[in-house]
């Protein structure tokens, strides 16, 4: 570990901790969270090296997006502290049309604007800024020996390698991890309309630019929504969550390219959600991107945030490495942005030791304020039995009362209130706060 004086003179700042040179930080993994951390910490005055097993070109063009990574409302403000919004209205939407079991349909007008941008584009834009502003990008796959040596040369090494690989350096926190198995089998594909226009779903909603959430209690859920693809621009994403043992899970597992994924979604809509099947039939794959689809499953896992290498180097988990959630409530990338923005602010101000105690304290604050609520909101959207009454209560009200639909979808943006929702009366009280705010149907 690099040693630093603990006293500060007049020209000393937390970023240099009493030395002339800025304090060195390593970030391993250049997905959206690693790229964001590298940029934010460079801007906070540190000497940052970003290690990536892939070149920039490979990260952008030769892998699928890790996930859809929609930022719902509140997280956009945290994200803007890392870098201002550059994607605007092309990627924005503010309502979902929901159907449950082919039954009553309702519009859920959000009281925020969600933004859905190809995570490969966002990460690449941040890497470009990081390099322009003097950051270093090291192309190499970091193994255990290399991690030991990197951690020895930096005051802290942030591990942002996603759900696999180096994540195993951090023990699983079984008390905080909500499940030990994946809860859904996932399939997603990004698609376009013939002329790049919006898709309207007259069978479901009169809104001009609405996402869809279609739920079949036996089969799973499908989200369809606007998306800004890195090459094709304004496009749409289909994102399916199949319950294990369902016919849809079997179908999803058979996807082998973007075209087969789209065919599977078409068939699923004809079978379960025929009101919007004609619009899904009219979508096309994006020919220029053979990586525009993804299948698999996420084991929701929360890890201990701090570890040491064999030689004692300090490792800190961020992004999916720290908290991996089922994507059904769209919390993963949001949590990553919130964690990175807070970490950069804290290290900018921190004058004490950088040690396990500091990074555990910072993570615990992130967990209490954001991680735990996100994990619980995800359980609610998964229909976990402990939220059965709450879910029934939201859906029971939503068809008649748009404030209930707004309140439900607000949990994607600000999940904190979920911690107080245990039954019908809690939902009633929560929905009332939206009625008082004057939420109105936008349809
Ligand atoms: C289908 C799906 C939909 C989703 N939808 C949403 C949503 O709507 N909203 C939301 O907020 N979140 C969503 N998520 C979650 C979100 O996509 C992730 O939380 C986020 O992209 C994780 O970013 P990350 O940088 O932590 O990890 P990753 O994107 O996995 O990046 C890790 C990087 O580390 C690199 N790496 C790995 N090992 C090494 C090594 N040894 N050496 C060097 N480099 C290494 C990898 O190549 C990769 O580039 C979704 C996820 C899925 C699967």
C-alpha cells in the first residue's frame, strides 16, 4: 500500500492527503459502474486507473449490454452528479400501461421521467470523458495475482467486475441477500420500428409514448419500452421475466440470436397478451448489432463490501459486485449510480484513514438508504409471498384509482417507502399521499 502522511498542510487536500501527488485509486471493470466511478473520482481530484479485460471498442461493440439499465426518476439526479444528462427526450418515457392476466388494463402515470439508454453507450461516453480529463485505461484481465499487485500500488481498489469473476473475493452477506436462487429466467432483445418512430398500443392505452407491463401470474412478466440504442438511436426494448417451470421459461431458453428472441416474444404475446401482439409483430431486429439480445438469470446477492488481497491491499466492491438484484424492478444500475456519486463525494471530503472501517461505514449508509429498499421493492415486484397483501392491494386499487398506479411505480424511483408497506392499510396511507399531491391520469 502507498503510505501517506496523516497530517495536512495548507496546500493539502483529501485528494492528495498531504502528498504532492493525488492519491492513487484503481477501478477494476469498465461496465457502467466502473466507468462512472473512474470519471467521478478523477473529477474529485484523484489519480485513477481503470482496468478492463476488454478494449473500449470491444466494450461498446462486441458484448451485449449487461442489462436495460433504465434510470427511474430519483437516481437520475444522483447520476447527474457524475455527469450531466446528454441523451434527453429520445430515451425518456413517463407512463406504463399495465395488464394483469389479460384482465383490466390501467395506465400508470409516473410522477417522474424514466430514461432508458444503452448502457454500452453511457459507459463509453464516460470512458471518453475520463480519458480526455487525464485518466488512464489499462487493458488487461485482472486475475488474483494481478489484483494483489494493483491493490499494492493504490490506496484503494474498487472492484466493479459485475456479478461474476472477482466478485467472489467478497463473501456473500447471507443476512442481506434476499434469495439464494434466481427468481426469474430472463430474455431481452432491442428492436426497432421500420422508420424509427414510436410504437403506439391502441389495444392497451391512448397514451402516445407508453411503456407496457404485461403480467401473467403463472407465466411471468414482460416489459416493453422506449430505448436509445448505441447505433440505431431511438428504438424499443422487450424484456421478459419467465417464472421457472413455465412454458415461457422453456421458450426463452431456446433463444439463440436476436431474431429468435424476437420470434419468442411475438409468440408469447399472441398466446398471452393478444391486445398488443400486432405491434410486437411489426418490430424488427437491429441488424447492425448481433449483440442486441441476452438471456440468463440473476442470483440476487449482497456481498460484504470490503476485502483484502493476500498482501493486505484494500478492495471495495461497487455496482453489481456489491449488490446484484433481480432486474424486475430495474434497481441495479440505479444503485450503482447512487453508490458511485456518494463514494466520490465522501472521498473528496474524507480527511481520515482509508480503511475497512471507512468503506464499511460508507457501504452501510448506502445499504440502509438505498440498497435495502431496492432489494425489498424488487421482492414486491417479484410478487414475493411476504408482499402478497400489498401487491393485491395496489393492483386492486390501480384500475380505479390512478394515484394507486402512480404510487406503485414511484417505488421504482424512490423505493424507501416499501419498508413501511406490510398490508392494506399501509398501501391505503401511501396512496393517499399521492392523491393529496394531485396525481392525475394522463390518459
Ligand atoms: C435483463 C436486465 C435488465 C436490467 N434492467 C435494469 C433497469 O431497468 N434499471 C437498472 O437500474 N438496472 C437494470 N439492470 C441491472 C443493470 O444492468 C446492472 O446493475 C448494471 O449494468 C451493472 O453494471 P456493473 O458495471 O456493476 O457490471 P457489469 O456491467 O457486469 O460490468 C463489469 C465489467 O467488468 C469487466 N470485468 C469482469 N471481470 C474482469 C476482470 N477480471 N478484469 C477486468 N475486467 C473485468 C467485464 O468485462 C465488464 O465490462 C438490468 C439487468 C439485466 C440483466
